C-alpha cells in the first residue's frame, strides 16, 4: 500500500486542525544546492519495472520505516549464523532466567540506554502547540446524524453492551463461512499474510449474512464476554479528574471492541491496525454510532447516551511491532502525542503472538507500550496459552501422524517444525505454527509466546504482572457479577445445551487455548 493510501486510511475521521496543504515545508535554496552537488557523485538509479517480479509496495509504505528504527541485536536474528561452541550454552540458556522463580523483580522504569528522538514527543512541553498552523474544524450538518443507525457486520455487532444497539441483517437465514485466498504464501512474510488475510476477512464479512448463523457464534460471544470482563475490571480512569480517560487499542481490527470502550466509559479511543481495510471499517462503524454531542463536564459525563458512542476516536494504519507510536500517529494527527499521551490503558487483544516472530518485534512492542502508558496504567491482553500448548505436546495429543497438529473440528494448530518433546521452546522466538479457527482465521502463521519469557521482558520495561488466568477460569469466577450488566443477546448467545451458560464441547477446548493477562506500569 502506498503512503498516499495509508494516509487516507489512517486519517479517516480525523478532527485534526492541521491542513496538509498549509504546512510550512522548510526547504531552503541553500539546502537544495547542497543536495544537487551530492547527487553528482551518486550512481544512476536503476528503474524497477512492474514485471520484474519485485514487490515495490513496501518502498512507499510508512509502516516499516526501516531506516529510522533502532534495531536491537539478537542472537536469534539469523538462524543460519554459526555460533562458536563456547557460546552455544549461553545462547540456548539466555532466557532460562525467566523460568520458575519466587518473587518477580521489576525495575521502576523502562530501560533507557541512548536517547531516542523518535520518542521526544512523549516528553511534556516538547512542542508548542500554539506554533502550529491550524484550520477551523469542519462543521457537521444535523442531517448526517438524523439517518437511521444500523450496525455493520463487525465482530461483536450482536453482542453490544446495550440492548438498543441494533443488529444488521437479523432475519437472514443464509450464511457463508469465511475462507481466505492468499496466493504465494511461501513467498510472503508474516506481515503481508496477516494484512491480506484480515483485509479479505473485512470485505467478506459484509456479505456473509447474519452472524447468529456462524458455526462459532457461541464462541465469539464467549470471547467477547471475556474482553468485557477484563476491560471492565482493569481500565482505570485517570487520577487527574481534569484529564480524559484514554485507551490505545493496538491491532484493533474492525473496531470489535468499540462497544466495550463505551461500556467502560472512556473519553478517547485510539485504534491502530496493520490492515487498512479493517481501519476503514472501524472508522465507518464508529461514525455511524457516534453521539451527536459529547459531554464536556464531569457532571454531564454521568448522563452518557447509551445508544451511541460518547467518546472521541481516531484510527491509523500502522505496524506497532516495527514502528514507534509517534511515527504512526503524528503524520496524520499532529499534536496527538502532546495532547492525549500518556494513556490510561493499552489493549492488545488476540495479536501479541505475531510479535514473537523475532526478538526485535517484541522489544519494539514493549517500548511502545511502556512509553505510551502513564504510571499506574494497564496493559490488558489475550494470547494463546503456552501452558496449554505444552500440555498438548507432552501428552502427545496430536491429530496427525507427523505429530505436528492438534485441535478439533473448530480450531487447529499445526507446527512449522517438530515441537520439542518437553514442550519448552528454546530459543523463545520464531517458534511458528499455523492457526485456523472455523469462519474466522484461515491457516494464518502465529508464534508461541512462552509466558514466563514475556513476563520477564515486561518487568525489564517497568511492567509488573497483576493478573493472569485462562478463559474458562475468568468466565467462571467473574461472570456472576457481569451477568446483569452485559447485553441479553450476548448472554443468551452463550447458553449451553443443559440450560446453563458458558462454553461446552468443541468450543470449550477452543476457548481454553487462550489466557487473559494484565500488567501495570510502575512509577509515581
């Protein structure tokens, strides 16, 4: 995707007062002369043709920003690199210190070795917002809000937290199960596969029919209930009553958690995703459900219009595993870092396993998280359970002869190579498998997240573990106090064959694959 296209997807719904045409571009005549002189000694550029078989899309993309990224050296970066014999044990055991231990030792702040100017905007008073070129906000006509509101086919459209949020196509009896069509998978990296998969899923979801006919309808409801519980328990308002409650949703997808943000009464939502089609869909969904008037006082905020979203939102296309948050947001929303950061919560749902492809991606993600959060803020997420995966391997619970695949008719996990007999992956990065979930995820590569390694790395970035449980335990322990708070369609969508509520049969194993976690940023 080109920079121009990424900018369109990223800036949807932006209320930024900055006009791109009015920005003063500093390009002096002297600088131009210096550039022309330096160009004399440069060799002529080779033209790349479309039929040369070279993918040049990344050359115009803002996601990678390879030249600006600080690369963290890793002994696991090159699998073909030969390691001297005397270093092999040190390399293999590098992350063993994150195994069983008594009390976690957490550092009070994130490690800072060298100042990184990419994050200079996180410092207060670093930019004078009065110096910016501004334009008056665009007026919105009342007719835009008077149209009849209808839900799009987003992930949890039928499980809104309020019963008066409508459902799209409720009477449709036909349903088409999702299947992706990604060509030349072997020749693409994980970013390209994931982006293509979710772009296709976003487009197909508009024509599938009523989600109540989906084979994983109950499973979706169960997963959404878990996210309502996690966010409801752990999104903490800013202790400064004059500051808005802000949530940063990394890998936000089509905006499936927008209803949950209204449920926990946030004031500002920021969504980032690698899929431009998903970002457009998320903005479209938000725009249809946005309240006409946003309460501005503490007293009026208590009277939120529960039929609509009472929070402001902005959306951007970007890869939070390879780029910094300012690099993703500032080009389309100038001043957003100064105005809204640090945030109160970072939400990372069903996505962090993509980062564990490399050590560098995990470090970039955790840098983004700790730089974005205020002291006392929370990182709330859901990931596949490394304990669940280990038990499957140790118990040889495979469903094929090669001992690389486990699961059932709803979901499956197929390892890229033979897993270790004891179920402990060393090194902890790049241990891939293809994951499939009927009607949702079609053979997409993911990576094992050894939780104790993840926990140890978080502590190095000033994030201490506050909560960790598998989905079944979360539901059993927390659903009684949420039973009356959640939408009745969501509750009834989890009704089992015995009249009780929760997961059963094949669905129980599929949801048992996941855990929820909460980390809190240390500091005063």
